[in-house]
């Protein structure tokens, strides 16, 4: 990236703020199956809650970006949104949560919209979505690569070999996130989890155990963005986007020999360079954890620790409540809910606002979202301009 591009990114810093976040319940009711539940009603509930969160009116919204909600016409008709200046529907992949945020931010910054609602709905539990199975792929199915878990499992096996990591090293992070979830009344998983219980759990795709996998549950999420100038007029303190970045690491699904490191490094250079901070300045981080190894890849790729050091980095409750580097303070995808990055955005915002009750990290000034995937994204949030 040359100096002109860096200057343009710096000019976007603090220009857009999150004013409202909302979600449905994720806990016991929404982890059950309901044949009448649908993504439109879940998205509507989350949208309504986000409006109430910030005190905005429905008519203030002039942009909508949807994911896993297939028809923008149907959704906008249901909620009564008309005369929109920006409308889009994204593919259902979890990496789209960060992309949706960025496109909303860019649209507001360039004047294509003044207030954008990003809305997500998921009925994976009710429709028995397994996120895998026979994909009809002659290049991968014969080898058992029939799910994202198989791809990540293969990457983690290679990582273990290259870095001499013992089996079960992911367990410390699984236990840490469960401790956070127990402080979150909206989390699906409320029972305690010990390292011994983690190690006794069955393998799903060896070397990944049951607790290395994200949940499959139902829910909806919404976040609302507007300009920094307008953000001051609403109910909650604005949470500014200090910096945002995206880097694609395209290959065939997750068959990456570098553990997504190249894309992480590009993202880290861009997001930290724009914000003028580094990993040591971040107070709390929400990392996309469809599978726990992606947290380890992200920690190393973004420079929180050195290459091959992530298994040691998370030991000693470093990432747990009271630890030096709080990670996935809602419980993350493995213990709170699997909203494919969308709920992690809400948690990042709420931590800056100081709204997280017993799981609140003290004195949060900078909160970061990270997604390491074939489309990697990251944002840094702050309650004040930096």
C-alpha cells in the first residue's frame, strides 16, 4: 500500500460510528428447533431492538444490507422500509459480517447513504444445518474434505506438526470462552467446562474435538451505522470506527499453507497503521471462531504473539475473565452463539460502551474485531476519536 492509499484510509478514520446494536435471544429457547421460525422474523426482531437501542426512527434508515435473509424486498416490506438509497443482500458466509460493516461505512462516508442497518438472520438449528456433508465435489469429497471443519482440522494438524504442539492445546481457549459465556445470560452454553472435560470430548474431525467447533443455533443480529456528526444526536454514546481493513486470501476453501498469515499481516498493517496503534494497545478483541484454530492463526498473524506461540499465549487464563488479553468476552461462537461474526461486532461495541455487566472489561478504550477467513476483515472501535 502506497502513501496515497494510506492517506485516504486515514481520512476515513472516525468518520462513521455505530449508534445501535440489537439481537434476538441466543439462549435455551433459540438453541431448540422450531419449524415456524424464519430468518425474516429474527432479522425484524434484531432490527427493532437496534432501533430501540439508539432511539432512531425507522424512517431514519436509508440503507439496508442483509445476510442470510434472501429477499430484500420481502424484508423491507415487512418492516416498512421504503425509499432506500442503498440496498444489498450478501452471501450467507460468516466472513460477510465484516464486509457488510465496511460497505455500510464506505457508503456513509461517500454520501451514498446517511444511516445504514446491517441485518442478519440464521435458523441453522431449526433447519438442521450441518455446515457440511456430501458437497458433490469430486476433488475433495473422496478424501473426506466435506466440511469447513475438515479443512480447518487439516490446517491445525499441519500447524501442530510444524510447531511441535501437543494434542489438546486448543482446550485452554475453549475453557476461557466458556468462563465468559457463564457471565453472559444470553449465551447458549451456560454449564462450566474444565480442561479435563474438554479432553474427554469426542473428536469430530481429528484433531478437532467437539468443543473446538462453533455452535449451531438460531438468532438475529443488527447494527446501525451513521456519520460521526449525526451520531451525537442519538440515545447512546457513539462508538467510532477508528480503522477498518480487508484482505482476501483466496484459494480452494481453507486449503492455505500459510495458516492465513499473509492476509492477516496485510490486514494488521492496514488497520493498525491507520489507527496509529498496535496489538498491545488493544483492550479487548473479538476473534471469529468458527473453529478454535482460527483464533490461534489470528493471534499470530496480527502480531499479538510470535509465530508458533499462540498455544502458550492463551495459557494461564490470559484470555479469560481477569486476564491480560480478554478474547471473545461474550463466549464467542463456541459458547455464546454462532451468528457468523455479527454478534461479535455487537460485543465489540458494547464493551466500548461499558454495557456488558459482570463480563465487562475495565476501562475499554480500544476494541477490535478480527475475522481470519478467505475474506479477512478487521475493525478497531473507540468511544472517542483517536
